[in-house]
C-alpha cells in the first residue's frame, strides 16, 4: 500500500512525507480503478491533502528536546593537565608515567608558567633537610660537583607526560582485557543461576535507603501492580493503544482505501530529503507506512536464543535489531515470557526457551519477524536470537526482583533469631511487614527486632533447620531505556 498523505520509510535513511506521486499503471491496461471508483490514467499526478497529512512538529520537538538534554559543557571535563618530568634521555612518555622518583622534577603547569621559574625559586628547600654540610670542603670539591651536575644534565631531559589516552591504550593488551571481561560476565551469570537475584545487604548504607523503591509481595503470580503509577518521563513521548487489535484492523482498512491501488508503478516526490539520500549509490527500498507506524511506543518482542551462540548477554546490553523492515540499535530489557500480568526481569539472556525483550521503537504491528544481533567487533555482527513482535503495550509490567538473605542464629520450635539480613534496628522495623520465606519452603514473618545490630525474632510455620537460609523478596518496576538509534546502510548485516 502507498498513501499519498502518509509516511514512507526508506531502509537505512528513515521516514519521510510525500509531496506528490505520479501513477504509472501496468502496460496491459490503459487505466486502473482506485478503491473509490475513480479512474487513474497513465501519468496522473496525485497531490497531497495538507489537512489529512500528519504533522511532524511533535517529532521535531522530541528530537530537539533530546539534543538539548544531551548537550553538556565538557570544557572542564576534558581539560588535560600538562605535567613536566625530568627523566633519562630516550625514555618514552609511557615509561615516564610509571617512574616514581623523589628527585624527579614534576609540576603541573598552568597558562603562562615556565619551568625556569620553578628552578629559580626552589633553591632554598635544601636548607631544611636536616643534613650537616662541611663548609671547609666546599672550595675543594666545588669543581667536581659542578662537573657532575653538568654531566647529569646531559643525561636527563624534560618531557611532557600529560594524559594521552592513545599512548596508554597502545600499551595495553586488548585481547587479554576482553577475555578477562568475558570471564567475569560468565562468573556473574553462573552466580545468578546458583543464587538467583540474591544480593548482599550493604553495611555502610541503611537498607531502607538502598531499597527505598522496592516493595514486598505475598504472591508474585496473584499480586496486582498499578501500571500507571510513577511512570518515567519518556512515557510522555510514546503512543499507546487502548485496543491494539482494533487499531490494527482500522489501520489496514485505511490502507485498503488508499488512492493508489496495489500492483502499480509510481513515481514519488519526497519532502525534506537530505543530500545523503540522493547521493547514495545503493538502491533505495521504500515502504509505505500504516497510520501511526511513524510514532514511538514500547515494543515487546518474543525471542529465542540461537543454539550456536553461547556467549553471555547481560541486561541492558546494546544490541542490533531487525524488526520487519526497520533496522536499529537499542538496549534490551529482558524479562520472562509468562501468561500472568506481572513479568520478572532477567539479568541475563536465558540459554533455552523463549523470553521477552522490551524497548522503545517505532510502531510496527504484529506479527513481524525479528532478528537480534550482537556486535562482537567493529563491523562484525553475529546472530544471537530470532522471534516475532509480541505486542505494543507500554503497560506491560516488568519487575526486578532483589532477594535479601539471612541466617538462623538461635532456633526454637517455631521461632528463630535471624541475623545478617539487616544491620540496624531501623531497617528491621522498616521491612517487618514483608513476608519471609526459606529455601526449604518455610513461610514466616518478623515479630520484633533484638538489640541494635540487626538481629530479629521471626516466627515460621515450622521448625527451621540450621542449614536453611531465610529470604526476603523485594520488587520494583523497571522500564526500557530510551536508546533507539536507527542504523544507516553503512552498517552491513
């Protein structure tokens, strides 16, 4: 379909509005009829109707707002300090940066300063060293001291050892660093699989401050969560359907009533096209967009990992997506693909089964095929997952779970003293309404704090074992990050 009053998408270049189009019917027919019943002769020029064409002012305001928030004064951040140091001749800047010598002459220079000023003004510091000087031998050894100083001056030179990222990076072993980083991610994934969502309660910060945005729930499957409370600012920029199925049906009905019917060649004229598009040597592929498909929303994808890919993929890692005809880069919010109203956030991409990916992207009605890539090195991509568009639902609630753990200190018949979950009385009173559970299946509650070091008396539905671990599950809602970046044709997949 192609609506003269709607948007079109050129792969690798973005969305544009039409200015006019010229219909070129097939050679087998002299004319063709549109949906409204009017004949479109060969060479007919169709103009746009400004009253029916969508406005782009809102999109331009959003882009200008994003640009204004990203502009930061970096003059002070990237100000480099100029440091001069006396080192043996032939020493490189990288080697000089590692020299630690009390006699080395090192000073931070400002504008208009010179090394000679420091050399003239620093001659009185030797009087305070507390060393005895034999004045009687000064005349005798004076010539030898001057000669040795001149010799040392010939062997040393002053170089600039200011911070230079390229010098430091060239001396590093990037392959070893990448291997160490990959090994650390694998260890974190293994720990998360053995101890899912468990974190240590901070000792230097109150737990009521660290976990202020979290709340407890008795049952994750049957609990309710208000989907419209405490929404992020980015939700003011997106579109939300009250009924996606009816909206999709209405959009397809509009597409069936367009001026240009299917199976016809047309010559299109676009508005506000940059020179980069016309200068492109690659063929331009144009898609006509359905109503609303140029607006942003939260797109939920159903993905399954490719069996040949075994590397670790963390939460909010930047990936490349091919969703229908759109190709873009974004940070993925991973979550479980379940039938309930609440969905648990995943810290790592699961090795088996389907999972959900939520991100900000332009509207594209399901079902649409999805390919997910990871950039292993500049210009090199690997396929890591395939799937389809699941829904266009910003109200889908994704909850991040954090589990605090404690250990039994004293065990009675149905009560026990628990420690190491909190470290002060105020935290115990703050979280005392939240239900407790154990790894062996016991359910309990906090009765009262004991002492001032975070010990608490708890009551359970049965006697605890000394090897059991007491858990407190906390939840907070998480949202995707606005990291949508369309990719140009320069990126090859």
